C-alpha cells in the first residue's frame, strides 16, 4: 500500500492549512440549549479543509481527527456515506479509541472511478449521545501513468541474422511525457539497436532491431524492458526471444 499521499505514482494530497469541523456529537450535543457544563461532554470530528486528491486505480491513506471536550473520553465509531461509485474506504467502520486522537483510513479507487469532486459524509457514533458529522472532500483525478506492450508471442531470430520489432506504449488520459526505453541483461551475442530509445510524447511505439551474432547463445530468453518517464514510476515489460541455430 502506498504511504501517506505518496508515490507511485499517485497519490493523495493532504491539506495542512487547517481542518474542517462539522456538527458535534456526544451526550453534550443534544441539539437543545445545553445545561451548564453539558458541552464539556461532547466531541467534534476534523478533516482537511481542502479537497484531498486521489487518482483512478490508486489507494492512499487519510486521517480523521477528533477534538474532545474535557469530559468526553468515549470510543467513537466512524461510518461513511455518499462515497462515489468505484471508491471504497477501509476499514469500513474504524474506531477512534478513547485514548486516540485520530483514525487512519484508506481510500481505494478503481480504474473506472468517476472523475470530479465529492463530499463524503463522515459520521462519528459514540456509545452514548448524539452522532457527530463532518464532510470529507475528495477529488478523483484521471490516471497519469503508462504501460509498455511487447509482442505477445516469442520473437525468433537466427544466429547471424536480425529481426525488427515494435514496442508499444499505452498512455493513461493525463500522461503525455517522453519515455526513455532501456533493457536488462541480454543473452550472449545478442544486441538491441538503437542502444537507447525515446518514445516521444506524441508517439505510440518504438522500433528495435535485434541483432544476433553468428555465435549467439541458442535457446529461449526473457529480456526485461524498462520505460522511464521524466517524472513518476517506471513501467516494465518482458520481451520473449528465441535464438535459433543458423
């Protein structure tokens, strides 16, 4: 799982400028004029004031805090509603224990999660008294990664011969970077040309030429291909190669 608002990728962005507090809960929050000292037995939930951002296909942690009046020390169970389709919250019903200041939750978005801004209702339910409520603002953004596509079937080349192949790239909606294409260890007597290749942001593939020396090692091989963008995580694919006797 990704760490707080990190990675790869992706990522949740926390607003550190302040917290939003909704309606209070607890025995002291009755909705009526409180008796003297009654408000000391209540609590509020707090979340970031500005929207946290989550990309399609990603997951990240967030925090729901609690502010307790001096006489409130009970456990509070959290519930979530108005969660957009394609998004889940885990755990489903976390509990802020009486000695805790917050609860960690994880948002998970599928690749098909809807784009836009959403208000997720967070309800804090104590053992006694009224529930507290606060709105958690979540913005879902399109994915901005990519995948490499090597030929599905093995590519054959004879000793002393060459073979040209295409390595494709599939881009997510917001990804338009150049991608540098490199590879791992090659079998003895096999080279790939050009020795480095860049798939430009407007291109859909790179063409590589497999060159087999007259004494290239025979057999089946798996060559790791690596796509490195200017920012973000690398993508990998595997080129399956069969070297045949000349």
